[in-house]
């Protein structure tokens, strides 16, 4: 005979929590896997697990209003005739026209230009509005080849060859039919209203030797003017970075699993890849082993939210960062202003991730003309520029406090970790010690 203690509330399983139970029931009822946008929602070691050691007696801080702290970065110095120089090391990641509305793409270009940084096309080609409002525009060259043409390669300021993405390294993306409007279909040479799945690998090469040939082809098309980036998802960062460098890349873009996506399987987003924090140091080590650190620039993306995150990524060895999800939030994504409409869609502001459905109340991840018209690209661009300005100032504030006159002078020695996991991943000491896992004795 069982006995229930009235003083103890019923206990649910940590393994079979409410979300897991709901997913089992949904799968059993529908027979299809869940598709969503955004990045991983599980908690993983991240930049919050690191702290800076500001200056005191043993270090000399810089005075904030009288001593300069430089934030500029130049990308593509290895081979490109025309490397690009940005006022801030915070760039805008690739997000396609198709996944995003035309107004959203224009707003990203406007905001990046005001801030003196670059934005990126994403899959699906280059729109005239995006090119017209982007002072510095990076053109993504993806496995799908959607919208790709030599004219736009030459119109770009840099080219980013996408091998992998943090939310789905080894996998392709999806663009459902409801977002393939007449214009999107024309740009991508696709049938209107038919679901499309982007390829997971490039059709004309199978390894690093072929990648080298492809990079040379792109250089010849653009007369060796444009920096060539190689973007990889965070899976094997040491070897992927080393092979990208050996293939001839000017810049390596490394995207951790907190990086978002427009649409893919939830099981992919949550179970494939590595945290951004775990990716940076192996990639930097590869560059150092090849004698190419700072000669081939490293851009880190995936979960960058604040100037503190920027400063930590740079202190670990990155040259710049890229933001995607945070940029959309700055434009107005998941804004509580649209809470009533989010609730009608069965979600809430801050949790909405069904970007593939094309019903975004904020008018950002949609091709619905009425919804897209809600986003004023001029006002949204100004919000993004304000956000980029604040992030840059925050990173400067931290750098000055550590006695650095350039953000690139931040170094691992300026950091400590709060957890064993973060200490091991970032290879910086556990706070209060001079040790991290793998280093040896205390």
C-alpha cells in the first residue's frame, strides 16, 4: 500500500520535464519533427561565466575621457587588394532576404552604415535596397547558390563562403513556401510558394583542396580585390580554421551553437555543435600554430549580446564579432509591444521562434506585405545604430579599465572564469587560482 506524504508536493522528472513530455505528445500526434528558428535554448557555458580583472596597483587604467581606446579593425589584409576597415569590431551576420523582410534588410544596412560597420547578405542574393543602404556589404556564397551571380560578387565589398553555421553545422536550412513571394522566387530562381531546403554542402567541392580552387575562382572573378571569408559552424574549430587558412582565406568566421537560424530542425539546434566559448581558443591556437594570428582575422559569432561579450571574445583572441539575433531584437523583434499578437500565435514576446511561418507581428521575419510594412527601416536602422554604439562604448570602457588603448590589446591574462567548465573552455584561470583544467597542478 502506497502512502503519499501530504507535506511533499508531487515531483516531476528532470529528464522528462514538461517541454520533453509536450514534444513527445506532439511527435506522436503529427509524425513530423519540429522546425523553428533562433539558436539553442539550453543553457551552456557562455561569456557570463568569465570576468575581467580591472587595473589597480599592478595595472594602470586609462582615463575614459582623456585617453584614447581605439576600436577600429581591418579585415582582409592577407591577400585582398581592398581590405575593409570598420570603426567597430561588431559586424552584422548574414541573414537572407526571404528569411527577413525587405524592410528589415534595409534597416540592417542603414544601421550598420551609421555605426561604421558591415552587414551581410545571407542566402538568397543581394537586394538593391540592401546594397544601396550598406556602406560595407559582405556577400554570402552558400551551398544553395540562390541568387548568386558574378555581377553581385563584384558589387560586394567582401565575400563570405559559408561552409557551416553554428545552429546547424553539417546541415542545411529551410525556407517554407509561405515566405517564397514573387520577388523571393525570382531572386532565387525557385517556384513560388513551394517549400525549399538549402543544401548542406557545396555542389562543386568535397574538401579543402577543392575549397582552395573555389577561393581562387572567386578571386579571379573579383580581380583579387575583395577579402574572402570562410564561415564554419563550431564543431572542430582547430582543424576547420587551419584548413580554411591553408585554402587561402583572408578571414575565418566561427559560429557557435548559440548562433541563430531562420528555420531548421529543433533537434539539430539543440544537439549539434559546440558552445561559442568552447570554439574560440582552439581556433586561435590554430592561427597561432600557423603563424597567422592577426594576419588572418577571426570573427566570432553566436550569442553576442553586449559590449562585455565583445570584449571577452576579443580578449580570447578574436579580431571581431558578428551579431544576428541581437540585431533583430534591436530592430524590434520579439518586442512586448506586439504581445497580444504573439499570444494569438500561441507564444509570447521573447519566446517567438516560428520565423519560418512568415507571421512575425514585428514585420521582420516575414514576406507578408502588411506585416512587413509595420517596420520602418529608417527608425529601425537608427535603433540598431544606437545599440551598436552602446556595445562599442561598453567594450571600450572595459578595455580602458584593463589599461588597454585598443580593444585588440585585451588578452586572456585579463580574464578569470567562474566555473570549471568555462575555465577549461576559455583556458583562463578559475577565479582565485592560477589554474584551469588541463593546465596541470595548482
